[in-house]
């Protein structure tokens, strides 16, 4: 199955102000976003295939994580801070 999506907005330009993680979480957006090294990026909408595959992968990872001390599994817009120094969510 093939779908087409509108293109994601281009990353902010180098002269645009960068956001901190605190500023990012304090704002609200009308569309899905990511914060990558202080730059606000607009997310593309996921495809229907993504919606069918992602839960299966999440469940497999959750079952594996339960077998030992393997951490936690999060999915779908969990807002995980992946790099606090470079302001990436």
C-alpha cells in the first residue's frame, strides 16, 4: 500500500532563534514537531503502514524488556529527551 503525504516543513534556518528544551515544552503547536539540536522541525504524518507495524514492534520490545532488566518501552510521541546538552527531544 502506497500513500502520499505533504512534505514536512524545512528545518529552521541557521539565523532563526534556537529553542531550549524548556522553551519547547512550554509552547504548543498546531502540528507534530521535534526539537533537534535546538531547531524546531515539523513531523511528517505517519503512513497507515507505520500505524500497523509500530504497535507490533512496540509489543515485541515490551515482551523482551519484561524478560530481564532491559528498561522501559515507550511509543507514539513520548517526548523523550535524547540529548539534553544539544536540546534534542
